[in-house]
C-alpha cells in the first residue's frame, strides 16, 4: 500500500512539474510573441525540469559527474540519450515504412550535395515547382516525420552549458552517452554541420537550443505580432496523394517569414532562418486516411544557392532560374508577420 501511495505521489509531482513547465513556456510565449498560447504540441516540448533539478544537473555537468547520473538526467529531462533512445520510440504507423534516413539535403541550401537521386525514391519528391501543386493534381509526398518527435527543450541555463561545436564533439557525445558511428552520432554531426554552416547571401540564421532562444529569434526578425503555421499531420507521407485546395497564406516577398526546422539531436534544437522572397501556402493533401493540411514554402530567390543543390538535380535547372518549393516537416514551423 505504501508503495502505491509513493507511486501516486511521484505521478502527481511529475504532472505538476510538467504543467508548471508548460505554463512557464506559455507565459514567455504570450509576453513576447503576441499569440494567446503556443500550439499544444509545442507547449508539450517545454522542459519538465524544475529549478532545483536544473541547478543539480548543471553542478554535475561542471564536475564532470553527469555521466554517472545519465539515466536519471535523460528520463527527467525527456531527452534522447543512449540509455533511453530505444525506449522512447513513438508509436509506428504500420501502414508506413520505417522512418527514412534523415534527409540532410533539405537544409543544405549552400553546401555541395552529392546525395544520389534515390533520395526521391524514399517515397516522394523533396523539392518541386509551384506549378506541380495544383488542386486535383497528384504528387508523391516524401517522409515528413520527425525521427525524434518526443524530445523536450532544455532550460536555457542548462542548454548554454552544452558544447555545440565540432571541436568539442567528443565531449558532447560523452555527455549524452553516444556511441561512435551510431545513428545518434550521425544526427549530432549533421545538426552541428547545419548550425555552423556559412549563411548564403541574404540569409540570417540561428540554432535555437531552448524555447526562449527560438522565441527571441522570431521576435527579433518579425517583432511581436505573428502568425504561426505548421503541418497539421504527417498523413500522406510516402504516398502519391491528390491535392485539394491550395491557399496562399503569405505572399509578401518583401517581408520574409521565419522558417524553423526541428533538428535530430538528443534534446530539442531548431534551425531557424530567414531567406529572401519566400511564399507560404497551406495545402490540403487527400491521403488514404484523411485530409492533411500541409504547409508548403516556395523560395523565389535561388540565385545564391549552390549549383549542386539537390533541387536543381531533381528539377533540371540552376540557381536563380526557378522557384523551389518544399513541405514543412512534422514539428517544423513558419512564422509570418501580421503587419
């Protein structure tokens, strides 16, 4: 009986802590963004750690003792360490194939890309022309899933202690118990590459390692009154779908939106960037199960993109000659200015 009471007490404390974390995130959001509350799925990514836990883990990190408490840290912080990454698998949709290899090509607007065209055979086309998305038409949609959708942000004070550079990658991997040449090792290297790549001409970017960092970047670029758009569900991934209505939701090429892409990393990291001349659409995708309101971003200035970019290989044109469109993946966000 005493064990049951203790378990119930722990569950209550966990629920209170999670609720407090979401409330704190929501308060920061409302004070800065100008929207009444963040989407439920985003608020759920608030760090579940309370202040005492943060102080304790920072102290352990500074004393190089965190590895001895890695399992506890990973569980309490809801992050993907080697000790819990396999336990944290999200429920797989049995109608969809195993999650695709992370498509690094999606974000490499300027880096040479030697990825084979088989990327397109993962179940869809990662890049396409605007004219290819018309009501009543058909298009193969790629895998839009986030490989680790469950992970939480770290509190800013703790995230600032995490080394996010190639020069300290071994320290970073040791911190999270990551084995060499593992899938998580690949994810970390990919995210570090994205976070430290040189911006292309006209691009402004950041890697937000906390919810506060993400909100601050959006406010810096768009001020306080914004709309937030995200793909409603991942239904339609790996399918040849019928296109329903196509609605332009941001067409002002002189006021670029902020695009934030969830990165594969032990904790929640977003690569947020601003590129000139971008239009944003919401598209009804009629998949086998239901309509998926997907967000589509179209880049109308590709003049500074690398000639080897996968989009040009797929579409047969070079930089500056065409617009390039892509879907916004699960947990990705597009912020547009209201005024």
